[in-house]
C-alpha cells in the first residue's frame, strides 16, 4: 500500500550558528525523516543541500527565493522599537553596551527615557510599534512563496527581521509558525521578535522566564517549550574513551601524557587584546613540562593573527573559521573531540563557558585585558555583566581571573588536580535540564505537537 505524502515544512536558516543548531546537531535529519523539508536560506547553496542529503541520507530541497529588502522606514521603526524595549526592561546587557557609547549618545538615551515617563506609556507604545512593524514587514517578503500546501514554517533565528517578514507574510495565509531560540543571549541582547509564533522552543527555564517577562504584554501568547541544548546531545553521544582521546592527540602530534590547555578565542571586536592572553598562556606552558597550548579560533578570528605561534613547539591551532558557505558537517564532532581532549578550557565570555563545562572540563574565564588595564566600558570585564552571563556567575562554579598571576595560580591548581571547583549538577540543570528524552527528541516532540 502506498504511503501518504509527507507534510511540507519550510525551514528558514539565515545564519551559521542556526545552521549548526539545526543541521549539524542532527535535528534536520529527524525532521526530514517525518516531513518534507524545504530550506530557505541566504547562504546555503544547492551544492550544500546535496552534501547534507548525502551525509544524513535524507531529501531536503532548496527554495530559490531571495529575501526581501527591508525598507528604510521599517529599519527606523525597529531602531525606535529597540530603544523602547531596552528602556522598558533595562536589561543589563544594554546598560553595559550604553556605557561603550559616547557621552552625547548616553545623554540622549537618558533624556529620552526620562521623557517617556512611566512604564505604562512605553509598554503601550512598544505594543503599537510592534504591531506596525509586523504589518509592514509582511508586505516586504517576496510574494513568490508557494504556501498552499505548507503545514508550517520554522524560524531558526526569530530575531532576524528577514525571517520575521516571511513568517508574517505566511501568517496572513494562516500558515502556523514555530520559533527556535538558538542561543542563551538572544532574548536579552538582540531586541524584539517581530512575528507571532504558535510555539517557541528555548533551552531552559531561565530563557523561558525571560521570554514570559519580555512578551507578556503582547497577544497572542505562544506556547513556550523547554528542550535543552541541541548540541549537548552530540557531547553525550561522542563522549570518548581513553583510546579515542589518545588518537585525537596523535592527530595533533601531542604526546598522550601531555596536559592540554584549550584557549577558545573570542571575536576580535569584543576582545582585541586577546593575543596578550595567548602570550601569557604560552609563557605558562614553557615554564611547565609536557604542557601544550591548543588555540581554537573563534569563527570571526583570523589565523593570520597567530601565524607566528605555529613554529612554537608547545602550540597547536585549530581553525573554526566559518566562511560564507555552510560549515563542514563534522563541525560539532571536531569541537567535541577538541573539548574532551583538553584538561582545562580558558575562554572569554562565550558559549564555550557552557560547552566545556557540559563536557566536564574545568573552565577559566579571562577577566583582564592583557598588558594594560582598560576602563570598564572597554574592558573584557564588562562582558561578564551581560544579562545572559549573570545567572551562571551566581552559581560560582568556574573561575574568573583578573590578572596574569591569578591565571597562572589557578591553572597550577587545576592541572595538579587540587582545585575543587566543578560545573556542578545544579548549574548544569539550570542551563541544560535533564529530561526523559534528548534535546533533539524534545524538539521533535514539540514540532509534532505543534502540527497535530
């Protein structure tokens, strides 16, 4: 008997992190097993679709329709909306970011906030502006979308205005929408979601509370579902044994008995002085026998900045650069192996703080600016006061160092196994709650519930 045709889903992917979250974690494979999945993306090409289909043994199709261009008036409205949003909720991220601006801009923001007065007017005005943006953006999306047989649309970056425009246009034709919040900082740092989704998937209760707080004044209200962190599934599945770690070290020409300090760099615009940290870590490795510095470059970082270290006996460099095309499909496998092979991870206010800890590795957070002390508004210290970092800071389960000497002292304790600090179960549960099923299974469960 012939099987009924699969229901069609349109999946929007407009940035590389979203691609990793949906494709590289294996979620897209589960989705394509049950539904007929169409991808609409501004960087994924037909050749990438062929690779994905071959790698996962699935059948995705690419929708060749360009995203519409945002009119200037809509961009101005979004900027005004963002100001209203940040003034109303006073998220710590934006208090810190405002300090980075000129005195003139800070004064304008302060006076404008004072003129808006009570919370009632900003909330009413924010609601009005958002409704206007949703209405206008629905008219900017390309009209060529075939939606008559679409069961639903999944937005992988729901804070992206291009994805909002597509969702809003299809909403006029009663196509249901599901949003996936792809990172812990999105809700507190990127403004407002200007589209109404039926379901919203988040990592944990912290993010769920953030969403409920920010969007409680808007109608209709979506169902908010906690799924855990998709890529953590990969960390569990690929947890290596002693032999696989030894083999990975051999690939990097590292002795099996060597201690490895993994330094995950940050985006240069956030921390332009991070080469000083590399110098400090290199000095530490030279002082200590049989210790290797493994540098994992941030996707926005450049290998050219570190070429001089390639000749150093105690240094290895892993590139994670993401170009305009789709990241290699084994991207998460390599990241997982890199984290598991290290003895300690040194990082700079990034998601590596979660990733390394989820793999059971001690984490050291860099809180000093290298060879100089910068004012707070320019210092790396400010990054740990962003809203998404604060709950993790409160658990006090990793180490924030404020000087080269503190870094050296703490590394010594960690590598001698005398430091008691650990990413404890309470903290892990807060960010990646234990569930009866894996994160990917949870996501699939809610997709099926959404389309039921």
